[in-house]
C-alpha cells in the first residue's frame, strides 16, 4: 500500500517522522528549498529534486527560508505482497 501526501512547510518549520516509522519514503520537492534528514545525514534539496529514504531510517523535512512544498510517497513494508 502506498500513501501520498502533499506537504507544505513554512520557513524554518520541521516535520519529523515518529520513532520506529518503518515506511520506505520518496520525497519530490515541488517548490522552494530545504533539507531532507535521513538518520544523521542532511541533504539540501530544491524544486525538482527527488530523495529516497530507506525503510526504517529516521527521517524529517526542514523548510529553508520560504515555503517548502513536498510530495511524499510512503510504501509500508509488506503491503501488497
């Protein structure tokens, strides 16, 4: 099963996945810039970038100085098998 969410963060806002989140996630940056944090790695991203986060990895989004719009597609482990 896949879940798609359009996320819109304002300047400096953060969105952190809960501990133990086992979803495989792909983020597509639709507008603005910010960071995708995967575990202890921080990736700067901007409009048009695509980032894949492995299942089980800690993840969060952080907006840069303006509005940061991201499409997140999450695939739950074992779903649809």
